C-alpha cells in the first residue's frame, strides 16, 4: 500500500512540474503574441499606401527625387510551450503550425520596420524588395532554439512632386 501511495505521489509531482509550467508558459506566450499582433495591425494601417515592389522597376513617368537603401530586421523567439509542442510534432511528423504564427509575426514586423525607415526618408514606395530568414541555433551542436531572424530590405524611392 505504501508503494502505491509513493507511486501516486511521484506521478502527481511529475505531472505538476510538467504541466503547470507548460500552462503558465502557454498563457504568458499567448498574451505577448496577442499584444504584438495588435501592435502590428495598428502600425500596418499607417503604411497601407506605401507599396512594396519586388522588381527594380520604378515609375518611368515620374522624376525620382531621392533613393536609398532601407532595411528592417527582427529576431523573435518562441515560448517554451511552442517549443514543447513542436518537439512532439517533430517526433511523429507533420506540419508544425505553432511556429507559423511566429514566422508570420517576424515577417510582418521586419516589413514594418523597413517601411518606417522608408517613411522617415519620405519615400513613396519601396522597390527591389527582398526578404531573408534564418533560424538561430545554439552552439556547436547546431540545435535549433526556436528563434528566427527576418531581414527585409529594399530601395526607398521618393518621387519629385509634380509642378502645376
């Protein structure tokens, strides 16, 4: 009987130390993700008119007043809950959807930072837009850490105001 009680206590302690922290990580991660997405949506609304063009072609009917390189970079990490779920999915295979929101937030944030720099230059559009992503790894064993870096860059173009 004492052995059974010891086993039950051990199981309860293991479950508590596994699932309670995971629940806390989930709630904290969800809060920060929601806050970041709300911030992104507000900032994106300001830059709807600024176009991103993947080609290097500018409007040939307008005179260019200024051009310059603009960049926007971000490094975003996942919370422990997402890493735990991703490791489980990795064992059985399949789509790791918990990291899709992380990548979406990183891409959108990098583009926003680039557009903010272009707006500081009073640019009308960004041409030759490109984006690079990289997963950051730890040490020599190159184990992924659930951290992604996204760099967006392009050429900010400001057209001369037309004289009437």
